[in-house]
C-alpha cells in the first residue's frame, strides 16, 4: 500500500487537474467532448477523495483545494484585467461560465467530503467556497472591482441616452453578482447604480421642467419610469424595481409636484378647463405613486372647483335665468364626473371632494332651492316632450343629485309644491309618470313625511274627476251651455294660496253656484272657497272677417274678454271696476293679451309695452293665427319678487319651529338629561336631512318648551336641561 502522504498529494493533483486543464483549454485526455470528466477518471478521483476523508485527511484535501483554486483564480484575474474595451465584460463572462462548470465538476468529485467532513467542521461547502473565492480574487480584485462598476454604469447611461447595448451580456454579469450573494449585488452595483440614477434624473428633470409644458413633462416622466421597469425586466434583480422606480418618482415627480400642478398655461387647472383626460389620467397615475401626490391634485382641483362654482352661483347675470343657472350646474357636474371616471379611475376620494365642493357653493346662493324647483318645473312642463323614458330618468336623477347638496331641502319642498300645484291645475304637466317618478325619488331620499302632501295632490286630482262626473250626471241640462271643470283641493295638501276674488261672468257664476250646491249636498261638514287665480278657460272668439279661434286663457283673462261682448272700447279703470281683479294681476293679464306679438287679441292706446291706468283697450279685429286653438299665456315673473321671497322664507321658518321642537322632545325623552351644546349638536344632526337648523332658533325652541313645562333647567348648572315626563 502507498504511503498516506503520497496518496494525499496525488489526489489533490488529480482532483484539480481537470479543473486547471479545462480552464486552460487542455485536458483532452480527461474530458470528453461535452467538457465533462470521463466516467473512469471521475470514479477514480471520487474514490481517492472518499478514501482521504475516510482516513481522516479531510483537512489536507480541503486546504489543498483552497490553495490550488486560489492560485488558479489569480491567473484568471490577470487574464480578465488584460482584456481591453468591450472585451472586458465578455472575457469576465466567459471565465465565469468556465468557473461554474469546473466548480460543478469539483463539487461532484468531492461529494463525500461535502456531506460528511464539511458539516462536522463547519467549513464552507465546496460550491459556496468556489463562489467566495471568485468574489474575493476576481470581483473584489483592486484592478477589476472599480472597472467593472464603471463599465456597468456606463452601459446603463448609454442605454438611457438612446444607445443600444448588449442586454444579454449585461444580464449575465448582473446575474453573476446576484449569484455571489445579495450583498455583493447590492454593494458592488445596486447602491451606486441608484445613486448615479438619482443624480441623472435630478439633472434631467430640471432640464425638462424648464423647457416643457406640464403635459409634455408628464409624458417624459412616464416614459422614463417605464424604461426603468423594462430595464429591471431585462437584466436587473426583480427586487430592484421598487428601488429604482422610487428614485425616478422622487426626482421627477415628488420634487416637482407643486411646480407641475401650478405650471402656467398648462398645469392642472388648464387641464381641467380643457378636458385633457389623457394628461389628467397620466398625472393621476404618476402622482399616486408618491406620498401626498393625490392629495395635491385633489386640493388644487377642489380649490379651483369651489372658486368656479362660487362665481357661477353669485354672478348676477347668470341668476337672471334660473333654468340656465341649474343647467350650468348640471353641465359642471357632468364635466367633473367624466374627469373622475375617465382620468381618475373613479377614485372615491375625488368623488367625495367633488360632492363637498358642490354642496359648498350651491348653498352660497339662498335661491338655489327655488331655482332647482323652477328647473324641474320647466322640464316637466315642456322640456321632456319626445324624450325617452330612460332619458327622463337620467334628467330626474341629475335633479336629485343637486337636491342632495341642498342644506335647506324644506325650502325646495315649498317651491316644488307650488310649482307642482300649478302644473296639475293647469294640466301642463308633460308626463304623470315623470311626476310620480320624481316623487318616488324624493320619498326614497327623505321619507314618507316629505312627500305625503305631494301624493295627496295627485289623489285630489283623481277624486275631482269622479266628482265632476257625478255633477254632470245630476245636471243633464248643462250639456249644451258653458261647461265647468272644478278641481276640489284638500286644504292641508296643497300650498296655501291668497284668496284672490274677482267678478265672474254671469254664466260662469251661475254654474259655480250649482256646483257648490251639488258638492255641499253630497259632502257634509265641508267648506268651499274659489281660487279663481288658479283657473283656466277656453273661450271661442270671432274676429274681423269672421275668423274664428278658440283661446286658451286664464280665468282672469276670460273675465276681461267676456266684457267685450257688450262693449267695443273699455278703459283700464272700467275693466278694473267691472272685474275687481287686483291691479298687479290685471296688468299682467292685459299685457299678455295686448302687448305680446302673435297673442295680441286686444289692442291698446297708447301703444306701449307697459300697462298704464289711462290706457284704453279694443278687440283686435286684425288678429290672425295659423292655429285654430291659440294659447294666451300670462306674463309672470319666473322668479319670486322680493316680497314674495320674504313671505316664503317666513312660512319656511314657521314650519321649522314645530320640527325643531319635536326633535328636541325626542332627544330629551331618550336622554332625560342633556347639556345645551349636546342638544344643539343632536338636533342639528337629526334635522340635517331637511334643513340646517339655526342654533339661535333651537335655543328659542328650548325656551318655549321650558315655558310649556316640557323641559326644566337644572338648579345648579343652568346649561343642563331635564325632561319632564
């Protein structure tokens, strides 16, 4: 048997021979055509290594491996250092591939040592040892380390500036660094790569901000971000994506957010004004990547929207037409809904900001509830003709959207009830289904109490039809003369109207008395009062040359026209005395029949647009129309006059008092004892679905309840109240 010393020396040489010769391009006797050790040689070396470890010479074998491999890698290092230009990385990549193959061969031969000796002595496994030696002797070589980093960073820079580089080679080198351990990759490449990138984008972003508008800048930032993500995909560690994108986001977006959103002529406000959905979407997607990015967009949008809305609702010129006023609000809402949907990914925080802004500026105008009701009135009178049911629902949903923003919903209710009453009584509603649909929406939004009276109005209209059928059935003799249609209205359901009297023509007065007798004869305990100012009439008229028309007029207009059956000329004073119509109503009535082109069934002297008390009136014998039926409208103010507005406000305030008291009693009945500030807060919260309660009025209602022994003050703490059962 050979001496053990000879065996160790021989084995180390044999084990490393293949590795060394393969590295030098020789070893054809021990390697087959695929570059692997022949089976005979492999088993011979494996057995020798096995015997050495078995006979306790593992340390000799391990230390021999380290020294031989170290010596060999120093030679390799010189070869790589000698490579010039582009061949530097190619040589490094080639030697790395060779090293990996040889390392695999050595690990297989020393498998027994790897499994037994190395774990028991806590030494580094063969494969890991080979990687560490490569790192220490090649990558961390003083002549290679800095050169390698600079070469890699230079290639990245060249690619950023538009050059084409060998991404495959880059991928192999970067993968080599990752295979050597995450710390090697991070310290030797990633950390300096991120630092250089930050400086690159810092300089570039400053150049862009000085020469580009906001939209162009965002495109460039998006392009750079996508390039870095693509770069990671092709040759960097996947974990580097977050780090490099953070660098781009910080340098190109976060550091310039305010400059971008406020950029003159192209910033966020200009994008909003010009509906630049693509640019807005790009800004949203980029800004959402950085802290407070979306908050910055939201604040600028909210500020702009509130200022725009404030101008919209306080501009005196825009307040002249209530329908146009509301339509502008709807157009503005549609505009921002589209922006949030198409550009801001239906972000709920932006939708909330939009709703908050609309609620803010709509309530800056105290007449918004009235104007919204007038808009509804316009649509339900004429605006929905020929519109499909789906489109009607869309319009009504938009109205409900504005209604939700109102803080004084009870004011809207007052006006809506008045306008609905006029539509129903004049038969001018374009669709009963649309009317009922809106009431259902209001009921869903505000509850049964809000709409109970509105529903009662429809019930009265149906009951009145049945009443009129009964009246004419009991008076068959009335079939040939003037006909009368009466709407009997329940006082509590309909808006309170001033009881305006006028002298009806004798024919109509007689009919009205017959109806009164019939109705009171069939209903006990009821009273009737005539609301002549709410009625309409169809009057048949014959003009010069025998031209006949049927005129649809108000009751007041009918009273005036019937006077001309017995007179050719009447002064204003004579008409006023004969009809006893209030002056303001009479002037509007005469103005609509004498001064409106195409409707002028009367003439006046002197000719003017206004009605004076010295004017005289005649039948216009030259009146013509291509229609047999002619509708003569009444000239009315679309909006309330200041006195009417004050009267409505007083009625609203009066109606609020019992609601505030009811809320206080409900709260105190539940809580028994509560301090003043908490009562104010809870009452305001309970009533906010109908109106914004005034703390001063709440205080007055508390005082009233104390006087009526519903509440009492605490004897010690005067701000504490107790409920009296």
